[in-house]
C-alpha cells in the first residue's frame, strides 16, 4: 500500500464514509410483489378456492385435520416424474387413508403451461389414478402467492392446529429422473409421520425443485 | 444434442469441422422452428489437443443455448436444476468437480433464476495418469444432463465424448483457446477481501472489506449465494460502495440457519471502464461479524443508529481534532462564569445551534454530491488540501491570540478566530461551526457504524443520524453551560490568563497535525508553502497587534499589511495544494513489485533500448486488481518479463496524477486499466517500436502472447 492511501485511511476513511450508492444493483428489477410468503412455524394462511367439483373449498373447513398442499402442473417434467412413477399417488393414498386432507392446487394462469379446466383436471385425476381430497383451481395465483409457492411440485404440510410445519420439496432428489424416486428421502412422508406422532418436523424447510409456477 | 456431441468427439480436424457445421445447422433450425429439437447443443471440448502423461488440463462441457433459453448455475435460484456430468473415464484419469463460471440473474415472472444464456463452458479439471503411453489416443466419455428453461423447462441429456492425442509434450488446441481463457476468467477467484455479515430476522447485511473502490465505476453488484434459502433470491439487493468497502443488504431466505454459519457465495461486480463494462467474480465467504462492530451483531435500525451517533458525538469531544476547539469553549465557559446563568446557557444554545446547522449543511452537501456521483465521504472537506491549509491557519491564528501575540479587538471581524471568539452569540455559533469542520475527519467509537448506516439510507434518515452526531458533539458543553459554573471554579484571577495561554498549545498541536495531513496530500513542496503561510499569519498577527494604538494612518497601513499577509498565506496554501501528489517515495517498491512509473523513467529506459511494460492502475479499480492477480503476478508472466529483459513500470493513478492522465489520454483512454508494452526502440529510424496496447481484461495468455510478439519483432 502506498502512503497516500495510508493517509486517507487514517484520517478520512476511518470516518467510515465515502458512500455512493453503487449502481442500482437490482434497479432493473423490481422487488418481489409483496408476497406474504407463508412461514414455517406460523399459522398457515387461510384461503378459499374453487374445487374442480364446483364447490369452493376453504382451509378453515379442515381445522383439526392434517392438511397437505401440493402445487402441480401436469406438463412439468418434475411433476411427471412423480406421477408417472406412481410416487405422488402413493403418497396421496397414504396420507388420506390416515385421515389427512390432500389438496392439489393448480396456479397456472390461463394460457400457461399446466392450466386446465375443472373437467380436464378431473380427467387427469382419473387417468393418473390420483387420490387427492380435492383439486383446487387457483388461476389468479392468489393462494400460491400467499404460500410463496415457486415450483411444481411444491409441497406444504399443515398440522391439526393450522400451523404450517413443512414447506419445500417432495424429496431430496432435485432431478427429473424417474430413477431417482427409488431410495429418495421423502420429506412430506417424514413430516406427516412426525405430525401424526406429535413430534416436531425435523426437516421443516427445503428447497422446492421443479418448474416455476406459471403465474399470471 | 446427443448425436451431434458424439460426432463432435471424434478426433481430427475434419470431424470437428463436421460437428461445427452441424452445430450451425442446428442453430438455424432452432431459430427458425418453434421449439423442435434440443435447446442446448452440447459438446465436450479440451484446452489441449495433445495431452502428456501425468498432466492436468481443463476440459469443458460446452453448451450453446438457444436464444431466450437458459441453463442453471450450481444454485439455480428459485427453481431449476444445475447440470450434471457423469464421467466414464479411461483407467487412471481423474475428473474434478465442475468449476462453475459465475452466473447471470435471469428473472422469470416473479422468480429469479441464476444461470447462463447463450454459450457457457462448464469447466472440469482433468488429470491424466502418469503411465499413459505417448502416441496413442484416449477418449473421455461422459453422460451429461441439464435442465433448459425458457418459461417452460425441458430436461435434456446427452452422451458426449472427446478423443485426445497423447504425446510426450502437451499441445494446446487453438480452436478453444479463447473460449477457455474467457471461461477460466469467469470462474470466481478467491476474494482478496475478507467479508462478514450481520443478520436480523428480515435481512442479511454482508460487508466486504474492499477499501478505496471507486463507487462511480461500479455499475452493478450482485451476490449469488452458493446455497438455496440463505437469501431471498428475487429480493432487491441494496449495494453501496463505501470508502471502507462494499455493503450489501439482502432479504433473508426461507431457510433458517444459525447465525454462526458462514455465508458462501459469489460476488459479481460490474465495473465501468472507458465506456465498456467488465465483470469480475469473487468467491466470498462471509463470517458472522464480530461483536465489536455492531454490538450484538444485528443490523442497525434508525433509532439504534441515531443512538450510536449521539454516543459517538459525545466521545468525539475527546478526539484530538476537536479537543483544541473545545479549549476555546472551555475558556469562554470560564469567562462567562461571572455573568448571569442565562448568558452561559444562551451561549451553550448558540454553540449547539452552530454545530447542528453546520452538520446539517455538511451532510446536505455530502448527500447532494454523492447523488451527483461524486466519490466522497464524511470528512470529505479535509480531502481538499486548501481546506486543510486554511483550517491550519485559522487554528494557528486562534492559538496566537490565546498566546497573547495578538489581541482580538473585534475590529477585524473577518479574521476567523476573531469571529469565533467574538463575545456575542455569533462567536459561540461559529465556534460550533469550527468544531464541526475540525471534528469530521475524526472518528469516535460507535460512530463508524452509524455513519455507514446513514450512507445507505434515504436523505431524511441520513440527516437524522448526522444531526444526532452533532447533538452528541454539542451535548457536553451544553450540559456544562446549564450548570452554574461559578460554584465549581476558583475566583477569577491571574490563573485565568495562564490557563488561556496554556490552552494555545492544543491548538498548535492541531496545526502540527494538519500540516502532517498536508504533507501526505501534497508532499514537501506543499508543506513548505503551508509553513510559509503560517509565518505570514504570525507576521500579520504581530502587525495587527503592534499597530494597536498607533495613529489611524499607520493602523490602516498595518491592517492592510496584515490582510495582505493573510491573503498571501492562503495563496501559498493554494500553491502548495496544487503542488500535486507526492511522487512515490523510496521504499514503495517491494519484492517482485514493479518500479514506479514516471514519464522521465519511461523515456530513459526507451532511450536505452529497453522494452518496457507499463501497468496503469489505481487502488480503486477492481479490474486492475483482478488483472494483477490472475495475470501480471503469475510466475509465467514474471518469468517472461525477466526473460525478455522487459522493464515493468507501474503507474499508480489512484490520485489521478495529471501526468499519467495525459498519457492515458494519448492512448485515447479516460481511465484505468491500461496496459502498454513498448518494444525495444531500435535505432533512431522511423517505424521503431510502436507500443502495443493490451486489452483491459487480461489473462496470462494475453500477456504472454504480447510479450512473444515483441520478441519475434525484435528478432526480425
């Protein structure tokens, strides 16, 4: 270091200053629209959305039950990985047989990948032998944004007190390879087991992997 | 691209040409059709055409990505998946992990992805076994997979292979030399600066201790965390370049982690250089900030910052730059001891007002200049040598007055010290202003954090913090002025005169300090000018004193002389200030460091026929720093310079030396970096030794090539 720098440092720079807002890091991009992303450990945001059967479904209807939320987009390779291997359906059956509620949500906007009519959604449930309690159409994305759902699949588990206890990926293999389903650590299954036995969820937040949710 | 990749791997130039042709055709197909065919053309490439037994070399999965589509970095951001390469290597070969080039941020709707567009080389360091037989060929095979997304995502996979010749000596593959140089340059280098962070429930603030960067050159700063969930990927990153480093505030991610874990990631800094922008990437490992910095290691809220500023302001009274000014105040306290209590209080309030107004004015100027793009900080006024010189004169005159050399009668109110010591409240007000000017270059405990905070906030909040600092500075005297002093002090008497005389010495000490500051700013010539100015001030003071009571005619003449002396002193200060930055003294050059540049030295070396490499650089130039680290300080470059007998000069433009500015301009540049290689001047004839200008972004290869070129031209 040359001595002029030393001078500056001793007498001026130590005054801690010299600020110029450096380039608007991020000026090109507006911050995320104020999403009140749901927080693990806090009450899950309430919502009401139309089910494919025609009736509106509210989270509040299921107070006292364990609720699983699954964001989906049937054309997303990562969703297909779990449906074409039967992995998702098995988990749905397992959960609902134990008395849990399974809500599948579709937040794809009209015209975007994964957007379906109620009839198409019901057709997919039948053809894929899926076993959710209900499939909800969230075409405006309000429910997805309330939960901060970024990916398909994006999974959430809500306990009997209405507290969000798990948010993130379905398992620990963030790939679209079907062969990775075998032997994966399924975070949703673990969360369901923990909640059912009254234990805290060990892995409560993970990186959801998959395709982006095709919001409006 | 599967099949194309396999073909590309076949050895020989013909196969490569075929592959390239296919690639081009594929590109056309993608551009023309809508979504048919693979989005990524992938192939395996190597920096070496011929490898040697036991050698290490770079290979890369080269992805040519269709327009508008992207692939992912190792942390893909809100969604996505990084590429994988599963190697199937001949016996004895070892492949390292992927060395990821720094990503770009790719906003997709409300999400943020980290990845690559266009073309990317995912580098892997490959080691060949020592028992490889030269003369044979080896084929490296891999199964590569990646996710490519536009809005929708498609997982793609390809089997890729690459056949390399084995020889006794390694040989480069010139086709990929540029691509590899760029890719290696894009891999984050270990940060030369330490980093730390503080965390609140909502935010993480990362501080990178990179002092002296030029904020106006920084076009963009982004921090890419290595792991998901540490920060909110899409959230705004508020970055500021402070004099002591880069501060970056980002929203926290979803993953709650203990505050003790370091945060790793890549800091990408885009720097403006002569109209273009270069990108530098640094691998950062931020450790939790020590408790010494910000108390409990939490980022500051406005109230906290104001509190710290207040405390810092109080402590500022004890710092050497303010103490002497306070001695004047102490004296006035003593002098007002006999007066009615409200007089002392009114003086205290006037002094406080003086401080608050001048703090407000300084902060306002600072904020205004800052928003106009000036790279200045708190205490900026003392960066100007003339301000330092005038402040020294002022304090010196006040000291002379206290010493009894001159008595301020209030008739020459224009003398600053007279103003500050005027019996009226204006005097107290101006003492406050003087205390402010003297205080700002000093820093007190707690102050740094508060000022740093203020620099990153909107105008209103920044002003609030600065005013809290000023209030802290004023507070002790204000409090004293509200205590009836005559109860605490001995009765007035000769001791007051001796106290007054004694209090001159802190002022002289301050003058000595300011002259030292000047010596650092402008060197010996400036110091000589300032000292001459001080002599003139003393002379003016003496004239002013001896002419008291003289006939009005003489009095006027003496006053005129005194005023002339003061003007001459200021002019001397001005001349001294423009004496220019001091030449780097002996002992600046270290170890393998280059010699300091001067036009004379360059001319001398060139006259001797010595080839010269000049590195025009500055401490605040990030690209310069990176170039030195990745290229100029490499052993190969040092060897080549020494081997060719090239003199290496470093022109330090940190202080914008006008001589260097002229040379930069002669090369059509308005700033650094600039690298010029002067070939040996041959004879006196024309055409001898046109200097070669190297690119602004250096790699080892670029420098070595330039050196090789002057060697070959010298041989001709």
